[in-house]
């Protein structure tokens, strides 16, 4: 049984090597800068959970040249202001780039 598994593993490795598949690559990064939340008690038993000033950065990337799955995204938030963008490689070879921005004035 072990020899069959080893033989299958070696065969798979040879096929991958012969076809020249590159290794897929992905990464991400998240940085949070917000503080702790606190609960404020009001009259009549009502509670509100207020969070501190939201602030973060986010990055994500995938590169799999074998499947053609190549994409990335980044975003930055500081309070009510969010900025970011993403890129996506389409099947026809074109690359879609989208940048976005939102705040309490522009939505």
C-alpha cells in the first residue's frame, strides 16, 4: 500500500514537472488600528454599543498562472472615509482595474 502511494505521488510530481505548472501564490495583509468598544446605558434599559474610530488597511493578492486566477484588492478606512481598489485578469487577457472612494458626503 505504501509503495502504491509513493508511486502515485512520484507520478503526479513528474506530470506537474513535465507540464511546467508554476506554484500558485497568494498573500494578504490586515492592519487594524481601532480601539475597544464600550457600552453606554441609557434610561429605560436601552443600551448602545459604541465603537471607537474605525481604522484599518487590507491587502489581498492571488497569482495562479496555471488556472489564470490573477487578482488583487486593497482597501484603507479611516473613520467614515474608505478608499480602495481591485484588479482582475479576465479570461480574454484584459485586466479590469476598479478604484473606489466613499465617505459621509459622497456615499
